[in-house]
């Protein structure tokens, strides 16, 4: 059976939401990142950097959240978690998925874990301040995009895997001085996400406490 290795609320949540949206059969495997079993040889055999997520399916072992998501969508041929081939929104879907992963995700990680790239307290504070500015500007861009098309979901009227990714990242800004949910378009959009049963199931299965965003 398909198995998703996860840690509650981490980027593995995006894949978890998508699996729930599709309705695949799977099991969850909790990786206790605090106790370091992710550095155990058995976990490192799945992911050499000891990170989540990892997806196992039929002998396949896959890491990198966007690769996992694109694979899940392939398994889900015909369903509507990405625009159809030939639709002008398809390249936009790729653009935003990659942008979320390489840009917003990366800057949120710097903000939340400056100790991973800087040693002294002063250097960490500087990294955090720069990351905060970038994250604010990037959530402002998301806000503008939602306002520009006025649709229900990030690509407009098509609900897609990009929404699961964006929601997961927006959660991480809960404790920031300008959380994503404080912006008018984003706030309403995130509430629409919370109203989705698949999003609710994934949060409850990961025992994430309220408020979710
Ligand atoms: N580019 C990777 C990043 C994975 C990643 O950084 N995972 C974090 C959680 S969001 C992790 O496992 N951190 C644990 C650690 O650093 O020990 C992806 O998108 O899958």
C-alpha cells in the first residue's frame, strides 16, 4: 500500500491533502524529527537528507514534495487537481507550483530556521529580517494574483494541487507579524480551503490544533 512519511504540518501536508482529495488508499508513517529517527539508516535509505516527505508506492521511493505531487497527479489521470493538457492554465500551474516550492517555501524556511544557515545570534537575526521582507512581498504577490482574477482558487476557478501547497505554506506564517491570512483576499481564500473536507481530514489525521491557519 502507498505510504506517506510525514511530520505534522510540514511540507508533507501538501501531499497529504492531495492524497485525500484524490481518495487514494494509503497509510501515514510519522517521522519523529525531534528524536532524530530521520537520521537512522533505515530512514536515510529512503531519503539521504532525512527530510519529509517521502512517498513509497509499489517499490518506488520518492522524495521532493513537488515530484511527489506531480507523481500523485499522474496516478490520478482524469481527475481535476491540475488543468488539462492544452489549457493555457497548465503552464501557469507549473510556474506557480515551482515558484511556491523554490521561492516562498525556501524563504519561509529561512525565516523559521535561520539557524540552518547562520551561526551567531546576530547573523540569524539578519537572515530572519531579510527572509521576513521577502515572505511579505511574496504573500503580497499571491494576494495580487487572487485579486487580479477574482476566482475561488489560486489559478482562478480550477482547484488544483497548487492550492494544497499554498495552504500548507500559508499556515507557517501564522506566527509572523504579517500572517498570510491577514490579507483580505488570502484570508477569504484560506477559509475556503479550510472548508474543504479533504483539507480537514488531513489536518485531523496529523492532529494539528486549531486555528489551522
Ligand atoms: N525541497 C524539499 C524540502 C523538504 C524539507 O525541507 N523538509 C523539512 C520539513 S518542511 C524537513 O524534513 N525538515 C527536517 C529537518 O530539517 O531535520 C521538499 O520540498 O520536499
